[in-house]
């Protein structure tokens, strides 16, 4: 990767098209070598499709309460049994996938964009701008784990939009810090300097030259983070701070079901396995992506 | 070194103050509603509708009508000069300091117990994996670590209760007091950090074992055990130390959920019950205490580098 970065735009234009292509081919070759990664990609694809079409796939209406069928075990009618209100757990779990994936992907995407812009600006301009932005980042990172999101939600109240805002605001600082480091490490390379000397405006230098070359480790961190964010969302909903009642979500299903742990453990086991399964896929994907793109370990660890 | 220490200490105090300001302003941003919520939670018969006079009375009692920055300066000066964090809205005006100091002990005990599990399990297993790189045992343990960072810790806690308390009847479901009570929460809390520490120890150990001075020691004919324990381990564990500092913070954040499940009377439990009751002084103080503990632990870790690795110098 580092060799690719040093190629100046002029040289890149002179190179035969094939050599640029080969880096893409390398990616395909690396993926082809890893059957586990392909399986994870396939599972992710299935998961996304299931999440999108959840209301059409689920055999029952996830909201349909029928108290006489409550806390049933696994049967052919109810694949995962029924919950404490007689709702079909399989349908609830599928619709929960929609909620979880939607919230996690939106908040990671927004945090990623915001963090990258802040990090890029801080790293490129340096000086006072960097100082101010970095102190803000430090301040946010002083709140460990879900504490900042929890504080925000305590003030704003539960709700899907509030949850997304809280997660986004507590996540962007990590991306900003990593992006800033990346930008600082490449901004003195010759091609950036020559772009500056050639009189390109700052905005163009950042968008054309700094962003594409600095973003890879940040993207990998984001992939690794989606699993982490799904866990945070579930945790906050479990505490009753995330999703309002009435929307199927795994964390709140566990939270509501924990009262029935002794009599009907399926209420807790099923959504928990669903979370584990999805987070596992994202963790394997992030892991594989890191191997394939050969990003150095210490660039991405410590979330 | 002294200059560095003072500078870092100054930054530490400033960050804690800034974090407290952030938490304070965030939670106090809705003045009118605060008084109503307090009334709803404290006065019998006011659950549904709160009369304007009562809200007004509560507002003036807790100075909720002052501009927010005056409220904050009062709060901060109370903390600095009198060691006073204000009084709780809900617990019959008990001072927040009393509530926090009662809850701090259990949380610290729980965090230390989990940290012990992380160290005792994570470091030796990580070294074992590094020594047995790519053998079946290494692959199995690494697979297990990926699995365990994918579990939600609160779900694992419930599963532990299901198996060890409800089915096998070995350990108590929840509570505080006897040593048996701490086992399940500490294990549930330690799961994620143990997996991460294990992986970092393995990577770092592999890197160290590839160094030339290790090759030299092998060439000299030293036994592998001697090399591992006397030459490799010190250098391999330095990056792990930073991680332990960071993960101590995650443990503190994790206690919020775990304490809730096990009815552990710590900061996390206090925080969640206060969030439910909109007891804002307690919520603010809990958050500030958690942030302060996190920052202080990381400060100590940073400083201790100097003693562990004399090659690291501070400007």
C-alpha cells in the first residue's frame, strides 16, 4: 500500500492502465484465497436481504399478541418458540435485524464522514485549528465506552433518532483521531507538496489527494466498529434507553425477557444468539479485511 | 520528568473539569422540565400532573432558574472548595457525595476482580498461543476470542445466571456481600477485555520472539523457558500495559449494565436508577466520577512506563 501512495498523479497517468487495475485484481485474488471471508460476505449479503425484506419474510406479524400462546417452546409452528406475550420469536428476531442493522450502519456512516472531515482538516491545517479540534476529540474520548451515549440519551430520552445521534456523537472522535494521524503522515509527501506548490486550493488537495490515500485504515476501523456499535445499541436498549417499546429490537427483547429467564429462557436466548451471530460476521469481516489489505495492527486496534 | 509530570497532571485536571462541564450542560439543558420531573418522582399524587406553583417552588429550591453557567460554577466551586456535589432530588435530599462514596467501593471491587481475571487468564493464554503459533490449540483459542468479543456481555451475564444459578444452583443470582456474589458479574465483565488482551499479548510476543536478541539467546544455548521468562516477557508486555489502562475504562463503562443485572450496589446501578428518576445531580456526578477514574488510571499507566521501560523518556 505504501508504494501506491508515493506515486504522484503525473506518474500515475503515465503508468499503463493495467498496473492500476492489478491492485484491484490483487484484492479479488486475496479474497479468492480466503473461503472463510467469502462465507462471511455471503452471510452478510443474506443478512442484509433478510433485514430489508423482514416484514415480508416473517411468518407472523411480530406485533401480534396472543396471550394463550405465550412462552411456547420450539415447534414447527413457531421455529424459535414464542415470547412472554405470545409473539412469534422468529418474526421478532428477523424484524430486530432490520432495526439493529439500520441504526448501526447509519450511525457508523455519519460518524465516519464527520470524523474524517474533522480529522482531515485538523491534520492538514495543523496549528490552532488542530489544537482546538484535537482537544475536542480528547474530551470525547475521555468518556469510556457507552457512557457518553448514555448521558446524551438520559437527557434526550429514548427514540431511534436520538439513539442514532447519541451513537454518532460518541463515535466520530475515534475516526477523527485516526484520520488526523493518517493525514499528518502523508501530508509532507512529495505529491501533496507538489499539488500545493502547483497552487491547488486546499479543498481540492484534501478531497483529491489526502482523502483517498488516508482513508483505508479508517474504513477498516469502521467495519470492525459496526459489530461494536450493534453491541452498544443492544446494551442501551437493554437498559431501556435506546429503542422505545413497540419496535422489535434484540437488546430490548432481552431486557423485557429477562424477567422470564427461569420459566421461558428462549425469550433471552434467541435474541442474544442473533446479536452474537451478526456481530461475529462483522468481526470476521473486519479481521479478514485487515489481513487482506495488510494494515499494520497498531493502526487499528484500541477502539 | 518533573516538568512533564506537572504538565500531564494539569491536563488531567482540565480534562476532568471540561468533561464535567459537558455532562452538566448536556443534562441541564431543559430547565422547565427538570422541576416537573422532580415533582413527579418525589411528591405523592403528582405523578400525572404537576401544578405550576410546585414546579416553581422546586425550581427556586434547587436554583433551577439561574442561568446554566451560574448553576455550573456553583456546582464546581462546591466540589472544589467544599467537596460537595450538591444534593439528590430524589433520595430525600441526601448529599450526592454520600451516595457516590457508598457506591464507589462495590464498583472498584468489581472492576479489580475483573481486571485480575483479565490478567490471570489473558496474559498466560496469549503467551501460550504465541509459543504454539498456528498449532491447533492456538487456532482454537483464537477462534474462542473472536467468539467472545461477539457476545453481548449483558446477555452472557444472563446466560451465566441461567446455567450456574438457576439450573445448577451453584452461585447466587444477584446481590452483594458474600464472595460467591462477585464471581458471575466479574466473569461476565472480564470476557471482552480478556479476549482483546489475549490477542495483543500473542501478537506482541510473536513480534518480540522474532527479534535478533532472542535469536542470539537461542544460539547461545539458553533454554527456551529461560528466554521466554527472562528475555521476552518484559518487552512483550509493554504494549499490553496501555491496553490494560484503556480496558479498565471499558470495565467501568461495562459495570453500568452488569451491575444493573446483578443488583450490584455500585456507581453503574446508581447511574441507571438515577437516569430513570431524572435525578440530574446524581447522574452528572456519576458520569464525572467514571470519567475521572478512567482518566486517572490512564495517567498512572502513562507515568508507570517510565519505571517499567527506562528507554522511554519524556520531554
